[in-house]
C-alpha cells in the first residue's frame, strides 16, 4: 500500500491554508493562541518544498532573482506600513536558497574536481555564506531601528537540512544515488526542525513537528498544475488584504 499520495502542490496548498489561519490570528485575533499554534505547521511544509525547489529548478539564477524580487517588494511594503525592519519569511528562504546553492556547488567541486585549491576555496565560500547568514540573524538593530530575520539562523538553515543528502547536482556519480532517499532527507529535516524548536522562544513552535506527518505522505512529484507563481503572489496579497481590512475596521 502506497501511503504517499500528496504531491508538491498539495503540500504547498496545505501550507498556504495553515499560513492564512496563522496570519488571521496574528492580525485579527492576537490573543487566540490555538490559531497561532495551527499556523506553526506551515513553516516546515514551505521550508521542505523550498528545498525541493532548489533541487529541481532548471534555472537557479531566475529562481533566486524571483525570490529576492518578491522579498524586496514585501519588505518595502512592510517598512512603509510599520517603519520597522522585521524581515519576512521570503528573506529567510532567500538566505536558505543561497546556502543550498553554495552547498550544491561544494558537492560538485568535492566529487568532480581534481583541484585541491578549488575544493578549499569553494568550501571556504560555503562556510562563509553560512557565517554571513549567522551574522545577519544576530543583528538586533540598524540605525536605532529594530532588525530581525524571521525564525532566525536555524529558520534559514531548516531547508538546508533537507538538502544534505541531495546528490542530484552530481550527474553520473552513481555510487551516491543510493543516499538520495526521501526518508533520509526527511530525517535530516526533522533534526533541523527540532533544533529550530529548541532555539526558538516560546513553546508554540513545537507544534511545527506535526508537519512531519504530511511530509511523510509527500510522493516527490510536483503535481499537474503549475502553481509556482501563485504562491509567490499569494503571500504578499493575503497579508496586504488582512492589514487593509484591519485598518478599515
């Protein structure tokens, strides 16, 4: 019996619904904690699917530019509305994507290159990207304005955990393909999620572990509908709508 019946679109649609519940609680019912608890499940679902996007995308540059563009638009809107520098989740995932692409480049260099110098330089580049992310996540203010990156360093690293045993970037290296197993990927991701929960303030974040259940049902397929751009539009659109309604009432 095959229990893996959820495709990528299904996982992301579930994550989107849970995100709406979370943001409804954040904007309209800040004292209703069960709404926020349900919303905690959304992040791991999106994080895992972002790792999948980095794995399968054919044009990494376009993928990164699109992600950064939407993140910048969201941040401009947030700054104009609040005057604050709290970075949205798309900034978090932008940093995750940069680290994953650095990791993919490191794997290609280590397994396909015969130059020790190249291996050293690319390893330094990957570690530098991780360290830069760590530094950014520990900045507390800029010119007296509070600054934060949503979910912090371990939130940025969460999709990276799902990419540790992804060797699809190494064409022809058959001996490593046996490690490309979704259960291994999910186990690494679960470790990253537990670390995130442990370092995150408050107890609500532990509800995010429930996300491992639908991820166990994920079959590794995208789905027939091409909803890539829908999710990029949906995030700022529904937040903007919620804040507009909140302002009007």
